[in-house]
């Protein structure tokens, strides 16, 4: 395998937000890792994602909604670069 040099300049919070959304939607393995890191337990599925969610109390980078047969959990995700 050839070593590849990857250099990214100007990475912004928006880029990280979109990468996280892409991985949560496209990768079951990443989604499983993420929900276990949150200690949600088994049976939770990603139900909704909103980027730059605005409310009366301010803005959140990502609102992630996870649901199971008996519960709904909303995760407010913030990142700083």
C-alpha cells in the first residue's frame, strides 16, 4: 500500500457536523459505537438529525434524536475547532 499524504486546510465546525451526520446515517458500525458511547443501551435507532438547530435558548450544532420501542432521547452535540 502506498502512503498517501492528506492535508486539509480551513476545516470548520460545519465540516465536522456534516461528517458526523454522514457517519451516523451511512455507517451502522459507527452508529453502534456512538450510541454505546452515550450508554443508551440496545434497541435505539437514529430517527432524526437537525444541523444548526435554533431554539429560544440558542443554537446547537446538531440535534440527534434516537428512539427505541419505549423511549426517545435527544442528544445536543456541540463541537469546537
